[in-house]
């Protein structure tokens, strides 16, 4: 399994611009009639700008997260030696810098290793697309189908996914890698103000343009900000760029009492916000469905394809509906090394939930697949959730796509204990699961050897 290209792709986002130069004001001595006059004291060194925080991210997102160097180091260590050597050779050719590990890659790109990359994703609303999908299913001619597409492109707001990455800058980065990122993503890289898209993206320094996606690169305070838009039809490109420009002005981060652990989480962490994630999951599923039938499906089968695709997209709601009322505010983090990966899921628990889970005020751990399955089953029983058939549950998650997994992680996962138990069979025998009710948080910790998992 080769994961190094992904590491480089993430880190390469920080390579498109040098860190803004910081100059301190200089003092000049003024001649006086008194030769013993003291020279003015040198000015204090400039105070670095405050690092970006979660409030620098947009409000209303379906997911907020942070990526730290432990993720990149682990991915680097898990990459096969052959793939690692090829990737490092390519990196040296592009940048002229010889590197041997993930930290050296980040440093060569000008990233500050001591601060995490912050990110957020904002999804579209489902209701408008549900109505238009229903209308599309009734289309009998290509003209009627195209009329529905025109309505999709005219929606305000446009049904797109908007994302933001904030990359902390250290030393200046290498502009050469930006072109490589464009090649890897089948995108072209343009510098502002020359690139055509720059006219609609005030303040952008570079743009990354691909089919149905655009990224705008801005310089922030000691950080690089990359805003992106995806999921639109090329016919709606102008509207998508307008949405991206407006998105850049949005900040404030998660709502109060949401993603409460993200700022202090250890390692790489993501917080899922339930309602926006559910809505965005349905919307993106329907959006992909409607783009897929554009000229690729015969009119005679259009209605059936829309019916099946809509049913799959709506599986996200079926998954969310199984979330027990006692859980809220979920955050999942990953830390450790390749030989000892630790995942920590933490959810806020209601007062009724504390009573139901009182047996876990003392940490309960289970080692080995069989004991771990038993422990998870008991936890599900304590929550009053009875899972169904493991294969059916797994199929439901697959049909719902990425959004199904995201919504399950947010809090619906207890209903999928049978499916989780099925997955545990594939983990190494040294896997350990610990369950604890700490204050008003349910914590589920899993520790395993990732290298052994890949070997299986």
C-alpha cells in the first residue's frame, strides 16, 4: 500500500508561496550638539502574528479538523521502501532538496512542524436537490432533462462543497512543487493576476483549476490559506467562482458547544457536526447522481436510474436516524506511530446516558479480537441499541458512501456494533479496546499495530 503520494499532496499545498517577509522598523540616530548623547535603543523584535485558530475556519461546516505531523510520519513509515525511494527521488528532482523523512519534507516545503494544519468542509443543502431529482425522474426528453440542469445551475446558493485548509508557515517554501501538485491532480496552476479565474477571486495569489474544481491560494498571518470548491457542472463555473470568493470572507469556526475537544485533541483529529453532515451527504449524493446521468443514460432508463440513486443517497438519513439520543458532540483522533496507532473517539453524554453507562466510570479494556467484540456488544446493549445483520449494515454504509461513514462516526455508530465486530476479525490479535465514561464524555480507545494490519 503506497500512501506517500498522499502525504506529498497534502504537504505540497504549502509550497505555492514564500512566507511573507517580516521587516522590523529601523531607528536612525540624529546628530546632537552633545557628543555624549546615548544612541537610541534598538527597537524590539517584531512580534510574530498569532497562529491561526479554529475561529479562522468557516461557520456551519459539516466537519472540522486538524492534521499534525504524527499522521505524516506514520504514513511515511508505513510506505514500502521501494515507493518511498521513488517518491523521495521525485521530490529531490522537483525541489533540488535531498530529504530522508517526513519531517525533512515538511521543512523543505516551509511548513511549521509545531503547528497543525486546520481544515473544514461546508456542504450543500439537500432539499433543493431532492426536488430537482424528483423532477428529473419525470423528464421524457433531453430538452426536459436539460431544463432541470439549468435549474440546478441557477440554485442560490449553488449546491457545491466548499473547503478550507490553513497551513502554518515556517521557512519559505518551494514554488516548484505547486506545478507538481497541479499535474498530480490533473489541474493547472495559475498565478494571479494573470490567470483568468483571478478576476473573480480578489486577493488570491494562485489558483488551481481542474474540471469541476477550483482552489484559491491566499497568504494569511504566518499561514497559507487554501479555499476550494468542487461538485459543480462546468456550465455553472462562474457561479462556483462567485461562491468561492464569498466563502473566503467567512470565519468564526464551530458553533458554541460544538467540536469542544478539537482544539485540545492529541494528534490528528476530526469533529463531525451531525445535521450539516447529514444534509450534505444526501445533497452530494444527489448532485453526483444528476451529473452522472448527463448524456450517459438513455432517456428510457433515466427514471429508474434516478430512483435507485436517490434511494442510495437517502441511506445517509437512515443511518443518522439510528443515532442514540444519549450521544452528541463527537470527535475522533488518531495518534501514535506505525507500530502503535491509537484512535480515540469521544462523545458528550446526556444525564440519562450517564446512568445507562455508569458501569464504565471505571475504564474497561479488552485485548484481542474476540474479547474486543464482546466488549463492544456489551456497550451497545448498555445503550439500548440492538444491531442488525452485519452484512446488511455494511452494505448500507457502502451505499451511502463517504457520508454514511461520516454520519456513523458522528454518533450513529452504536447501531453498527455488529458491523464493527465483523471488521475486528481482520485486525491483528493484539488489538486493544478500552471504554470509559470520563465526566460527561464517553471515550472509546483502540490501539493496534498498523504495520501488522497492512501485512494481513
